[in-house]
C-alpha cells in the first residue's frame, strides 16, 4: 500500500499514476467538482483560511495534520485503508472465499447502485449546510462546519474513484450525475429524501450530524464488510473521518443543553426563550424529527433487496464479525416490529430478510448512548427533565409504519388525535422561526452565541479562542 502522494494533481495512495486512463478520467472530473464546490459549497467563505485537518496516512497513528487553508485549495483525494492480508468474505453464500479485487459481472448493477446511493448523500449534505456559516455561533463551530463539509466532499471523491475505476462509462456517467443533482431541487433532487430536507439553523445542523451522519456510520460500516475489497477499504477510511462529524453533533447538542440549564437556573424558569435560549421541550421536538427522518434511511425492516445483497456478499451488517450466528442467515429467524389493524406487534421472519432491521437496531442503541449523556448534563445541573428517543413507529415515511399516526410513546392515534397533539412532538413553524431568530453570527475568537455553551477544549490542543477561521 503506497503512502499518500501529495505531489500528484489528485492526492492518492492507490498508485493512480500507474493507470493513465483512470488518472485522465479523474483529472477531467476534478474541475467539475471544484466548480460544484464553489457554487454549492459553504457560501461566503471560499476566500478565508480555515484551520483544517488533512489526511497524511491511513494508519492508526499520525494520520492527519492541521493547518490553515482556503477551502477551494484543499487537497481532496483518494485514500484507501491498507489491505488485509488473505482477507476472506465474512458472510453470505460465499463466506470464507477470497474477497474480490474486481467487480463480478453478475453483481455489477447492484454494486454500482449501492455506491451511487452512498455517494449521492455526500454532496447533498454540503448543499443542505451551505448557508450555515453566515449564522455560526463561534469561530470554533464555524471551523467544525467546514471540516465536516470538506470531508463530505472527500467522501464523494471516494465513491467517484470506485465508479470511475471499476464501472466504465456507466460509472463515469453516474459520477457526473452526482454533481448535477441538487438537494431539494424539484426536478433533480437527491436520491434519499432525508437529504432533500433543509438544514436552516445550527440546532438542525447538530441534530443532522448526530443522527443522520450516524446513519452514515452504520451504512458505511455495513459496506465495509463487502466482498468487493476496494469498497471495503474505502469505507474503512471514511469511517475514521465520519467519527468527527458525529462528535460535532453530540457535543453541539450537549453544549446547547448545558447553556439552557444555566439559563434556567439563573432565571428560575423553564421557559428561557425571553433570555435568548432554546427550551428543553424544543430540543426534544428536534430530536423527535431528526431521529425519525434518519430512521427512514435504513429502508423497510423486511427487505428482499437487503437479503439479496447480504447473500451475495455485497453489503453485510455493522460489525458483522461480532454477530453471534452463522453469518449466512438462511435457516435462522428473527422478529421485527410491525402494525396491522391499528395494533403494534412483533412478527417473526427469516433473519436474512431482516438485515435492514438488524442494522437499524444497532443504530438506535447507539443513538441512545448520546441521549443518556445529555441526560447526565441535565442531572448535573439539577434540572428535572429527561430527553428520549421516540418510538420506532413515530413519524415514519418508510416501512410498515409509513404514514401511520403513532405517538412518541408508541400509541396508535386517529387522524384527529394526531392533529391535536402533533405540535407537542414536532417543531412548529413558529418554533423553527424562533430558533432561526437566535442564529446571529459570532465571529470574535473565543466568544460564543448566548444559546450555546463553549466547548470544554479546543481543536488539536489549540485553545478555544484560537483563530480557527481567519475572516
């Protein structure tokens, strides 16, 4: 495995210079990407220097360095984790056989679809967040936003490399199409609906990076198990970068809750909106919305497509090796939650058909860990309030609960009951407008907006008042 070559026009550790055809194709795509970045990337900050990390190695130690750089000059590239010697397929019908270094003809269409869907989410989130810099609560947060955006751009590069390198003209056309679609565009929207939603404020951004980027963690983790080794090694490296995105969300929400508690205690009231803070019940409603929308990204719990991908070795489960079964699932059963005639119950099915639900279940458990950490903040401040995740069936658009009225507690409701109570569980337009009204930028080093607490530490041992973005 080569070290990352930064002398090349496209930084890479895949010996791109040895494949002139592929190199020319990617160098032809590169200016299209830069043009897209300038048009749809962070608005208003393209000429400012940002304290960004850049990958320098794919090993476990010393993998990145930090420095100020203008975002259009960032060295996006193609980085794969080091190959695992004698790696074999870990699941499905071909379990135990050597992994593939090329795409088998019979799986070409399915693999391309998996890569395109994953790749399409990366530029979509950049587009959703492009205006947030204009209302950043601090330079620290502004820098973290841009780091997330930059790395989503690199994750797009990761998928585009696979499309160009292994799928011929069809792959090149798909790579071009990912720069032509636009988040929320009525004519050319992004593939997954969650990536057509707006991210209008920083509370939404922190929710997105906690919940929706966590879906990315589990989707990438499932693709990391793939028998197609270049895809597996690409996802392995992407997961390293994805961890920062989830940290931004988890710590951001925690800092908002901390500041809300401080204002509540200072003014002895639960409603601190008059003092420039975000009420706890508002935060809970944002949790309900973003968690439920992100759950839809896992698809229907019972899925023949997911079963086909699993049996073929294309996409496994998160942390496949840790699962206590035969990793073939042909003869085992599992249960999933469904609804019929207004009653929620568990149904038994072949475990192979419930791969989506297995991954979704791991995701939900992981989401709960952050909620417990936020509740410790509440307890530490003596505030009698607990955050929680809504029921699996709440506010769903995919699967057996799609368009069914289920309360956060799991109670099935009539249309009238839902209409009367939905404002208690989902952000209203007025509530979203209030949150937006708080989004006034704070660009002085070390200063924070009044609705969020400062972080406990800076980035890469730098102080909180470091000039993370040089405006």
